[in-house]
C-alpha cells in the first residue's frame, strides 16, 4: 500500500468533511475509524497489499456524499471518489473496484459478493461493538435531530439501534472473533438502558 498516496487522500477527504460541523457522527474521525478497522480485518484475512489499498481508499471516501445531501447519498460518495482518483491518474480498473466497494456500504445492501465488500461492511458498523459505542450512538442521534429538525425519543432510538444490533450478522470470520464478546456486552447494556427508561415512563 502506498502510504504517500493514502496521506494525500486523507488530507483531501479531511478538507471535504471539515465544514460538516453539525455532523456529530459522520465526520473525518469516522472515516479514519473505518479505514483503520478495514485494514485490521484485511490483514487478518490475508489480503494482498493492492487489495488493502483499495479498501483503504474506499473507507476514506465512503461518507463524502454528506457534503452534498444527507439521505440517499451513496452514489455521490462513489462519484466524488471517481472524480478525484481520475484527477490523480489512478488506474481506471481500480477506480471501478473502489466505486463497487464504496457502494457496498449502503444500508440496504445485504449480500456482499466478495471479501472486499464483506470487510467494508464490517468495518463501517464496527462502532456498534466498541467501548465507545454509547458515545457514538448519542452522537448519531444528535446529528439526525440537528439536521432533520426532529426530536427522537430515547426509548425509540435505543430500540431501533437494538434491532440493528440483533439483526446484524458479521460478514468476516475475523470481525466475529474480535467483536462478538463486546457485541454481547453492548447489547445487554442497551437492553438494560431501555428497561430503565421504560420504567421511568410508567
């Protein structure tokens, strides 16, 4: 993987996402988190350096569409990546692969076709199975409320998150081995929080 190229792309993506002050979750930090986790999984899955480079670039670009619009922006992510990579004369066949990997992060895309798509899916939702999960969950709630001018009730929000956690299946063996224990702990704690909130409403 070409470190100089990756640093160049990181700088560009950071500049793109910097104006998104009211995006408390979908910030440059999230792009870096997904990049880091994608690399970790890729190495455990014995991917080649070229494959890791494709994943790394895809992870960095995968949320850049938020600079244009909040919803239904996945194809914008791919277009931003394509335009930039063509500008720096990145190989066209690799650009097409990166577009494909980026589009695998669509929430309604349930059946990734290869290891690259599987890794980016697991990396993108890795925040669900981490120590800072509850902080990230709160940041996403705050972001949606701010941008969409709505108020989300905590029990409803937590229930939706719990449904996502219960229904999510790991796509890579490495992600399951690394995160299953934390997944169970976060799920149990979230259930407890929901029960406590519902008792308060009675």
